[in-house]
C-alpha cells in the first residue's frame, strides 16, 4: 500500500485535493441554497426545491428559505400591478374599438411580459404584448417598445385570430403563442408544453381580471 501511495506524484495529489475541495464547495452551496427561483422561457417564474438541469430556465435567485424567495418573486407581481395602472385606460379604449374584452388583453400582457414595455424574449418577441418582428410589421409598428403601438398591434392581432377561430378562445390564445399554423396543424391546442401552459395561465388571469372589473 505504501509503495502505491508513494508512486502518486505531488502534482496529482494537489489536483485531487483541489477537485475534492471544489466538489465539497458545490455540494455545500447546493445544500445551503435549498430554494431556487427560476425564470422560464415564457417569462413565468418557478420556485423549486432543487436545481434544474438541462433546461432553458434562468436562475434568478437562490436562498435557504421559501420566505425570502417568495418575497422576491412577489415583488415582480407588485411591479406588474403598478405598470398595469399606467396602460389600463389605453387598453380599455383600444379593446372597445376592436370589440375585444380588455380583461383578455390584460391577461395576455400579464402572461407575456408582466406589463414590462421593455421585455424581450430569447426568441426575439418584444414589448408589452411580446410581438415578433413579422407580426409587428404586419400591423405597421415602427417601434416595438412603444407601449401604445405595441398594445394596438397586439389587440389587432388578437382580433384577427378571433376571426380564424370564432367561438374558441383557447385556440385564439394558443395561436397567439404558437402561431395559427400550429393550431390548424393539430386542429386544436398544439402538444407543446409551453403553449399548453400558456393557455392555462392566460385563462386563469382572464378570470381574475374579469372578476376585478365587476
């Protein structure tokens, strides 16, 4: 046994110790940070009790307790409510003009950007209603980050989708997220996890905004 130990070079021993220390540090860090807050690709946030691996989710914050993480996540919701007040009247006016429930528009904006006019997704969608460049061009938008232009174009696009999928709001919402071609291809909500989750979120927020407006 001594002969075998003596054959290990000093450099290898130091390297082994460094690797062990690094591994211990990673394990200790993970053990201490037991709650993780992630931002998902669709803009929503997820609280997890373990690190997410092989995902496009972005780690926003980690902590030892749910209290701190929950408070941090809640701040985003409070900011969204404050921003919503800035655009509520314009959303209502444009929605009335195009025959759309303004609660639906608010639900889409809340789900898409949390009412952040400067939001940009990794896919290139921009602004309050997260318009793709091609969609923005279709409705004459010159500045994707201009709240008025973005909201008006998003409402017009929703109105257009309603003509394609009359009397089926879930298909309209799915088309807003995944595109009309995807909804036509699958004759309904596409089997994409992101889109299926998106439809559920918009419908949930729609009910919430409708109740608040009564």
